[in-house]
C-alpha cells in the first residue's frame, strides 16, 4: 500500500483534545482506567531522573550551579524523557491505524487493532506521570520527526520496518535504561509494563519484515529513514539547552568539557552499536552494508 498523502504531521503527532466534560472523552477515560497500572499522580516530584542518569555528577560546570538551578536542569531533562516517550506512543497508535487499513488479512487487521489500543494505553500511562502538556517547540526531539515521516510518507513495508523493527527494537533499550535509572516507583512500574508490550510489537515487526518482499522504493525509504534515525539519536541538544537555560550560553570550550566529563561520546557509541547489532540481525538485503558505506555508524562531531 502506498503512503497516504492525506496523513499530515498534525494528524500523527499534534492533534487536539475533546473538552474535559465531553461524553466520549468520559467513556474513553472509564475504559482506559480498566487497563492502567497507575493513576494520575496527586503530587509530582521535581524530577524523575537524577544527575547520575546523564553523568552530570561528574561535570564541574553542573556542580557549580546552585541547588535550585540543578533541580531546574533535571526537571527539564525529565520532561524531555517523558515527552519523547509520550510522542512515541502517540505516533505508534497512528501507525497502528494505518496498518489496519493497509493489512490484507483478518488476522493482521485484528492484531493492529490490539496494537493501537495498547499504544493508546501506554500514552495514558505517561500522561498520569506528567504535570505538563508536551509542546512541539519546547519538547521536540529529531527522533519524533523520523517516526512521523516514515508513517506519513512511507510504504506499508517501510512503516513496519521503521516503527516495529527499528523504533520498537531500539525503544526497548531506551525504555529499559529509563526504567533502571528512574527514581520514582510508579513510573518504573509504567516502563516495566510497557516493555512487555513493546517486545511483542517488535516481534511482530520481525515476523512481518521477514515475509515482506521489498520494492526498490521501500528499500530506499528504509535506508533514508534509518540514516535519519541514526543521526537523531546522536543529538545532544536537550542537555546543552537545559544547562544553558540556567547558566547562560556556553562557550565551545565549556561544551566540549561538559561532553567529555559526562562521557557523552561513549554513550553515543553504545547507542549506535545497539542499533548496528539490531540491524545486522534483521538485515536480509544489505541495509547494514549500505549504512556502513555511507558512514552512518560513525559518531558525528558534537557541538
């Protein structure tokens, strides 16, 4: 099935809400509550992940900040983690809706109905942990753009590979790292629950990708979006931006020292290796070699 040109980024990521007292919204809330492992927090912590999550306890610049400034940095970074998680789930159930229409068998259509519902539950779980509404300008991450574009413009096979193989595969590492370092027991519970579902979603992507015969167009799309995904996970902008919001603009020397002290390059190399190993396991047509030849597995110069 070709990409649906009626889809837009707004329809995938940035759509609005019904009024709180709308009858349909109340029906949905009642139904979702039956499947949640948490309820809306009454009191929110200043942050869900401490300095150790980012290696900031090793940074001289961070340690020189006032206590309330450190708290503000960690709060902003916690919001970015939650917002990215929230956007991933929001885009994923739109992917599920697209796949319901694109599937040609009853079993696939039924599977994607369940898939979309589980992703909607995941998004609500994150909302229960959030005292803010993600905004496109302030909570943007380039990974979200790659995900949205592959759903909006990609062939059916492209969307399956990018969302269920690459995103869900890498997402299990991303979510587990967030779960393991999370300071809040209820949010840990959320990530633990979601990881179980994401393993099934990733597994289904592997099954379908193995049986799909890819067109040249799909191969080129997957190559392009895989390159963009590898670029997206190397962005360090939110960490720098959070510190600059309380410290003021950092010089190149200060940025370089910060990145060195927190071991950011080592973390990038680990992320890239995880994706590289994942792609090698699922590569049936030379994608890994194409990405290797293009230099996509190399750590980019950080700024």
